[in-house]
C-alpha cells in the first residue's frame, strides 16, 4: 500500500488502493490453483519474487519475462464453451438513450449491427500508441476512451501518461519493452561510455520510479546529444539471464544484439495511461449501463504514476468485483429505433494517424510546455473539424484518435504543475493545490477532489 501511494504522487484514491492490496492474495491464489498459471518458483518450490522500480522489497511474481502472456494463455484456456466472440467486428459507438448505455453499434461484414446489452464493459486497453514512440501494439490508441467520451461519460486524469524508461531503440525495430525486472536483478543503465549516469539524477539510480528514470534519461540524452542510452545485463550471471529473460534475449538476438556480451540500446517510450474512464470501485462509470476495466478505466489506484506491475493485479482484483456487480443486474434491454449514419467513403482525411502520433510525442511527451500544448491542441481541433468519419476502419480509428488527442492535450494544458507522469517545463514544481483529479465530460473540464464519490455530471 505504502509503495503504491508513494509512486502515485499524492493522487491515488486510498480506498481503491486498499481494495487492490487486500484483494491481491485471493486473486493470486486463484490464478495459481484454479487457472494453473506457471509462475516461476524457487528451488524450494516457493513462488519466486523479483524487485521492480519503486518497490521497497521483492514482491513481484513472474513467469520468466512473459508474465502477461502466461496470464492471457491461462485465461484463454478458461473461456467457457458457448461464449460468442466476434473477432472481425469494430465497435463504432455506444448506444446511449434516455441517459443510459443500452448497447453498442458495431461495424462487421460491411454493415452496421446493434448489440443490445444490460451492461456494456469497455476493456479496450489504453492509449499509449497515440504517441509516436510506444511499447504498445498499434491498436492501443484509446478507442474505448473516445467512445465513452462521445457517449457522455466522465473521464479522469488523461494527462498522466507513463513513459517507460527502457524500450528497445534499434532502427526498424518495434519499441519492445526491456523490462525493468532486469534492473531489479542487477542490470545497469549506462551511456555510450559505460557510465551509470542515472546516479547523478536519482539517488535510487535504476530503481527510482519510472517517471523520474524516464525524465533523467531524456534529460541526459538532450544534454549530451547521444541518441540512446543502454541497459547492460552483464552484471547478471549468464545462467540467470537465460532463465529469467529468455524472451528479451530472443528478441534482441533477432536485431543482432547479444545481451550476454553487449548492452541493449534503449529510449523512453509511452507505455501506460494512468487516467481513463472514471469508475467507482465496482467498475461503474458516470453513465448508467456502462462499465470499464483495466487500463481503460481510472479506478484511482495508480494516481499520477503507476507502481510497476500493479496494472495486471488491478485487472484481476477489480475485474472480479465488476463480475460480482454484473451478476446482479436486472435491467431490460430496449431495441433502438434510429440507426446512426455516416458519410460514404471517399473523402481524403485531413491528417494521418502518424501525424497525430508525432504531434502528441512532440507536444505531450516526457517534457511538456503550455505554449506547445496549446498550439498542438489548436492543430488537433482543426483536424477534427475537417474529418468526416465514414464506415471504414481507418476512418473510424482516426476519429477516435483525434478525440483522444484532444482530451489528452486539454488535460495536460489545464494542469499547471508537474506531478508523476505529467511534467511541465513551465511549471516544474508540484503544487499542493493540484492534489486533485482532472475530470472531463463533454466540453467541461474541471478539477475534482480526492476521496469523493464519482459525480454523474459536471
């Protein structure tokens, strides 16, 4: 609890953090006993624990260096028969009528379909791929955030983006995550001369919170003109590297990097959004009938900067609570009478996805400044005004990304301080007045105090 609150820079919701930490043991037991997740174990057969940034002790479970994949594989095996899964369908918009979310409009097989539902749960991940440099897959551009905002839900703290300090930096390679677990096991962050420069910026060196390590690397690269920093695994015994980090070794080898003999070139990249659709501790949003979970949601657990590995834990603890809530629903589904329409394809869009990603990286990246944010926001508003979305996947994705970019820039411009994953060069200090959330609903943006129930309207 203390580590989560400290990393969150006085912006965590204490009640949500308490739910996370007290509910962790039951979820871990469930993953091990019911879902048979093969977490690594010690020679004595106990669960092996590693150390990650901003943790005061070893407490992080792992399955080699692909823990997320191990969890997903186990959950995929547990999907019950008879469950309908639509893999070639694109959610277009929420069906909101009479002040309630009553389903989703979906584009599939060349036509618009309606999925009516007692409850709609948005679990679309985050928006880190809204930035030009990102560790996320290309589709993580905030589609769920955009749909929720257009539907009238309240979103929270979208200015807080976590930039992971160490993403693979090789020309042509994806920004593959070089897990900070390697630093927990003894790897060093060095410059081209082999110097551990982080110690000049952070007393905790490699194991300082992610936001501070990213800024330190960014500042060092700016000052020296060097293009990349390096993660050097050579202080770790070779046998331990092979056992703990086989995936990192494999990917690096594909790009002609032998991690046993040479350091890995790295650079910071957008990784995780602390904000999202504002929810209560049961997954409910300000819009009746709409729920959110995972990185799509803002439960209040992460505050201004997420503690390493709390994201997966949050999914299981709050996912279980959401399931309990959904099991009690008795709402009647009312079919829609009006079908939404879009223009026919053919118009040339005013910008590309890459244009928006580069704009956000330049204006709302690791270091921000008010005048640059305002200029970027004006550009996004111009693009939004000139984009007429049609029933075509790229056009729909562009509409969502433009909406998300607008919301991120508005939030970053409004918060005139630096805190956690949000750093303003023109307001470099943390302001106690800003120890509160940023809420957005429609065109209204305002601060909102901690420890207060989620409002239904601003």
